[in-house]
């Protein structure tokens, strides 16, 4: 379980926008979004923290170990991260972000496959005002999106 | 020395949006507020959309409660994602070319993103542009075709034809199910056709990395020069894009730029007036401090100013006289390697008058003296007044056109074309032509077969010349048919099988 991962570049690129991690697999053209706990785990993984350290940094009063492991597997399966032989960062640098998170949510990887259609949306007017592109306003039928 | 008034280069919207990019955040916020006081996000044009992530960053730092931020919430994600998906197509094209040992050079925005990776979340890209050496175009085209790229409006075979030597500098290619297009260029600038410039760009190119892929980009001096020289002041969107491109480059690299190198190219191609207006606009509106060397060496004479003023007029509104002036400037600075020199003053003046049959014959006599290269084995050479060759033929563009027929056809005594007139709303075209043996004319709408007699010109080494006067040429844009700004009259299809006069 002492696995260390890294961003699967160059086929994957990721950026942080207002606390949300957005990643694109350039081979498949699929867009991924990670928020809250998912974004924290992503950042910890790409910073070079071992999976074991991440699991041990989770708040002790929650039981989402299995969800976190599944989430990391999903990231790897979708070509966003890959294992590396590099050494892990010290555990001490990890805990503060998780502690500041407040109520713990289960990490989910949201994906958007039909980018051709999503990019036709006006990013200012045709999207949810609270979240922004690529999320449709409430009540609109989604294109091809959903959690994995 | 006369100076251009740069205040007129941008309209108010363009000036304020460029000001919003300033590193001086208070100045930038003031420019943004002035822009928003008269325009809404709903009505914002493509210029504002292109830089909206920067505007959003500005608001986050200067006015975090600004209501626009709610609407702009997803714009940065949208821009970054769109850019990346366009790069995806670009990288596929680069890999396809490298499979044939061809290394393309990135141009314009694509080169800027490779130079400054952080820009890909701040600036919306248009399509990605790559440059190939002309000698690699046919082989590169075959590699791109094998990789699944398509070409719209042309066939891949056209790359082996007269297209490369025409006024067209490149073509868009795309791939089914992929977002965006890649513009495949064989000249770095559409308005300068000089093989030496292409060679220079490749020789001094720098190596960068774009998402793990090693790429070539122009050195910073060549990048800045091409942004300046490409600058067309009549086109507000293109102008703004080129100015923001230069502003980004200068913001990061001003201290490293060898201004002597930039000025050498500016003077070689006579774009001093454009350079002065461009650099002063960036300095004044984007709040960039340029070294004195940036402007001190530029010599902006009256003729440069005159050209710059003409270029502020949209092409479809330029008079024949203005077109002639531009042709003369192109020839003066050897911006193009054309098979014909520009018309002289007498010819330009005669073209402005209402031509009679006698004048048409005289114009033909004057035109034949300007031919530098003869048609050789080419069946037809579209010398002057034609648009880019298309797969099926070529449109005339303007009121005058000159076409050269090869020696083989002259021996047969006549040449036939299938033509289509540009005739929306039952508009009839009048076509006057002179082939050296008198003047003929035709009036038609829609398709027609035209037959012309031609005479050889032994004194210039062979080759027959046909001069067309097309007084009813018009742009589809002005007739509300399409956005096409060319002055169309006649589409000449590929030549028919030759016949002899007596056949």
C-alpha cells in the first residue's frame, strides 16, 4: 500500500480552478472534475505522497478508506495518474489540508465525455451560475456526464 | 519625420480591453470598469471572450464581489479545456509529420503557448498554426492524410499543384470527431512570399516543449516581427489578437529581445509604419515600458504612412488605385516573388478610366511588358487578379485579371475555359477580354464556356496573355450573400481539352 503516484503526463494535464481540479486525458479527450476530498487526494498524490500516508491522514472519525482506494484506482484506470518509483514525501506535510476540510465527503471523479457538445455551450450564459461551465443549469438535460 | 497617430489604431473597446491586460492592476481595473460602463457581458465580442480568464483574474484580485465573476465562473475552465483539446489535434499532426522526419514550426498562438505554458489557462486560442518548409509540403500532406486528417475546400493533391506558388499561404486541416483545426502553412506570413524568410525562421528556431512533445517555435525576434507584419488594421479582431500576442511576448521577454534583429526584418520588408503603430499601441494601452531602441530606429516615411492608411480600408472597399499602391509597395520591398511586376503609373491610370476597346488593347500591350516569368509547362498561370486556386478552378478577385497560357496551347491558336459567373439575384456579369488580337466581350450569368484566341509573345520567351476587365465584380459580403470579401466575377474551371482553331 506504500504506493506513490504521479501525474500521467504528457497524455494527462491538470489544472486547479477555484479549488476544483480539472484533468484532461489527451488520448481519450475526456474531461474530469474533482472537488472537495477528491481534489485534496489528487493534490496529495501528485505532490508525491504515498497512498498509505494519505489514508492515515484521513480524519479518524470517518470510514472512507475503501472509497479513497477505489477513487485512486479510478484515477489510474482512466490514465490520469501512474505509479512511480520515486520516494514518498514525509507524512508530516500532509495532514493540515485534510483537517481543514470539515465534514468529509466521499471522493468522486466526475467525467464529461461529449466535449464537442459541451464546448458548443456559451460558457457565460448557458451554464449553471453557481458552478459554471461545463455544468448545465438546473433542469437541463445533461449531455454525456456523470460520476464514475 | 512624420509620426502615425496610434490613437486611431484601436477602437474604444479594443483600447480598454488591451488596457485591462496591463500589469498595473489599478490601471487595468480602471480600463475594465470603463469598458463595462458601456458594454455588457451579453454583448461582449470575441475580443473580450479571448481574454476573459484574465479579466476574471483581475476581478478576483481587485473586486472579488463583482457580479460579473458569477457569470465568468466557468470561463477559465472552458478556455483551458478548449485550448488543450486543440493542442491534442496539434500534437497528432506533429507526430504524423515526425513519422516522416518532418519537424514543423509552430506559429502565432501555438508558439506562444509553447513558450509560456501558463498562458494556456489565460488566453483562448484560435486554431493552431504550423509551418512546413515548402519542400516538405507534399510529403507532409501525405503523412497527415494517412494519419486521418481531412482538408476542406481542397484535395490533398492540390498541394502538389499551383497552390503552393499562389497567394495562399496555408490551408486548414481537421480530423473527424476532433475539436478545432490546424492551419498548415508553407509561408510564415500570408502577405510576404519570400523563401528566404521561411528558411530564416527555421534556421533560428528555438526548441520548446508542449505537453511533453518537443516542438520548434520562432525565436522571439521573429515571433514579434511576424505579429507586427501580419497586422491588418482594418480587421479589429485580428488586430486585437496580434496586439495581445505581442503584449504577452513583450511582457515576458522585452529585456531579451535583440531589437536590431527585429528592425532588420522590419526594414527589409518595409513595415516600419505598422511596427511603430503596433509598438506604441502596446506601450500606451497595455502599460508596457519598451526600451528606446524599440522605436528609435524606425523610419516612417510618407509612403509607409500612405500604405498603412490604405490597409485600414477593408479589402473589398479598396479602390483600384489603392490596390495598385499596395502592389507597388509589395514590389518595392520584394515581399513577393511574383511572375509579373506591378502595373506602372500609366497602366494604373488607364485602369481607373472607363476602358474603351482601344484602351483595353493598350492595357494588354502594357501588361505583357511586365511579365517576368513565362508559363513553361503549366497550362495556365493566373498572374494577377485571381484568388487562391481551388480544387476545381479559381475565382477572379477584382476588376482586372491577367492570365497566361502556355506555349503548347498557343500553338493550337485558341484556349477554352468552362466559366461560372458570380451572379446572385440574376446579376449578369460583363467580361471584356483582350488577347492581343483585338477585344471581345461576353455577358452571362451562371455557367458558360468561353473561347479565347491567344497570340504568342516571342519577345518574352513565349506565353500568351489574356487580360480580363470585369466591371461588375462584387463581393458576396456587400451583396449579403456570405461573409466572403473577395471581389468575385468569374470562376474559371480547369481548362478543357485543347482544340485547334479550325477544328
